[in-house]
C-alpha cells in the first residue's frame, strides 16, 4: 500500500494548483456517491474527514488522500474525472497505477 500512496503523491503533484478546488469537489462527489464504500480503509476515511473539517481537501495532501480513496472505490470514474479536467498525462499514470 505504501507504493500506492507514493504513486498517488506523484500523480497529485502534477495537478496544477489552479485545478485543486475543482478536482477536490469532483473527487469528493465521486467518493461520497460510490456504491463501493466498504472498500475504503477506515483510516483513509478518517484522514479525509480530518482534512475536510479543516477545509484542507483542496490542498496537495488533501487531494492525495481523495485521489487514493477515489482510485480505490471507483478507479475508472477517477480516470474519467482526470480526463474531464484535461489532465491526460494523469490518465495514463492512473491507468498504470490502478491496473485499469
């Protein structure tokens, strides 16, 4: 799982800061509306809640945790969000990481 976290860190670092807010909103919606909630590790859910309470989901670390959760719960939809944002390099990276 450590390698997965490192991969998410590399991916998130490539998201332009100007897109952090919209990316965060889209990933939050994806995570909250997922029918696969049971797949999310409880420690990851608690971490996301921690950042949400502090209004830090649209930061690099907040996005990293959201990206982890979204990729675990809905890998194909997460790739779709990155594609929708025009982040095609990240689409390729996510496909490799999520094995989609």
